C-alpha cells in the first residue's frame, strides 16, 4: 500500500476513503464546499494509512473533520492521535507551491502534513510536514519547499510524546510547569450557560452562534433580510443536522419579540419529519410555544414576547429519542 518515490510517499486511497468522502460531500450546500470536504476527507485517510503503517494509533471520529456540524462551517482536515494531539492533513492541488492555512486550523495542531493530489484521485503523495512551532505566532501559510521530509515525522512525534510524558511526571520542574497550566484549563461547563439575548442587541454573541449569512448564503431557503438581530446555530441530531435560527426585536424599553425557526441545511430540502421545536419557561417549567415539522415542511417557527430582564427560557430541538437543549436569558 505504501512505497517510497524519491523523497515522497505514495498512498493508495481505499474505497472506504472515497465512500466517506462522497457521503460527507453530499451534505454540503455548494459544489465548491463539497469538493473541499471530499479532498479533506481523502487527505485525512491518506495520513491515517501512513500512521497505521507506522503502528501509530489514530482516532478518526474524534477530529473536527469527522463532525458533521463543524464541517459545514470550517475548512478542517484534522486527525487525532490519542493523548498526543491533532495533525492537520492539508490537500495540495497540482501546481500549488504554497499551502494557505484557514484560521480554524492555526491553533490546536501539533503539525501540518502536505497531501499532494493529482487529476486521478486513486493515489496521493505525502510531500512532508511542518511542525507547529510557536502557538503565540501561528502559521498562516507554508511554503512546500520548506517542508520537512515525511520520514522524519515519527521522530518528531516521539519527541512530542517524550516531552508530554515528562510534563506529566513527578519531576519538580514538570510539576511547576503544570501547576501554572492547570489553573487555566479548569473552567465551568459552558453547555448550560444561557445566551443573553439583550447582549445581541449590543452586538455581543458567543462564537457558536453564527451570522445567518454563514449558513444561508448559498441557499434560498434561509430567512430574508429583516430589522431583527439574528443568529444561527447548527444542531446535530445524529442522523440529521438542522439550523436553529433565533431573531430578537426590541419592541419597547423592556419588551423583546423573540422568533425561533428551524431550517434544513446542506443538501436537504425539507426538515426531517417529526422534528420538534419547543420553548419552555425555565422558572415554571411550562411550555411557551411549540411546533413540529410534517413531511414537506422546509421550515417551522414559534414566536413569543420576553418582558422581564433576567427571565430564562430554554429551547429544545428534538427528533425521536434525540434532543438538544439551548438556554437563553432575556
């Protein structure tokens, strides 16, 4: 499966790699995005094959590139080595001499591997790798001529593993180093932290709530332009991904009008039949409003008024046994 050619390694791509690539690509909302996802998936499989040959364990499912929601928004091709970190497997097209790194892959990576594609996609070449040297000054692009030989990758990973073992040892220096880091990594679980809707009126949003243009720019199914302040979050219901659209309109000094919609995303035309959108008053536990998609609904909506600053409510998106809850405060 792997043979050396000059300083490069040729990797044969499997039927499974192409199958997963086509499946992931079919969920995207444009041909350009579908091509990006397809090549990213093949690149990840190529690097995984090489690491398997080196008897290095990997975890495909743990990477952002295997997350259906993250793929829709981001250009990612990461591969996780358990207990060590993420490799970024960047596709290189014929004639390219520079790899431009999207912002979402410039952090939380231990190195970048260049995967050369040709017109025929049955085989790729691993051109080399570039360590992520300075987290404070992440790379924005990589000159292919400056790549380190791919055969040196195993030595680089061994050094990283040795350094990590040292930091988790009982050595006094390591304990001192980790002492400063632990205080930074301990934080409350943000999953139940409510989104403050009045802050939206001031232009303050959490990162997981995206502008509607990020989801609906290439689709006619999204909401039209409106005076409300709005944001969208993708909801992963395992077998389906939907977009939760939330808009807020200040009616008076104290009163907000709140609109909640669900839309299909990617190649889907209609919402999955039976998907529910439910708003609940967190203090009383009573349902404020709810809606359910029928067979040919391409969106559903509920709306209500929010009057008292600090009041909390939650929104549940559910399909069958799967449900996701988002929390809000007025």
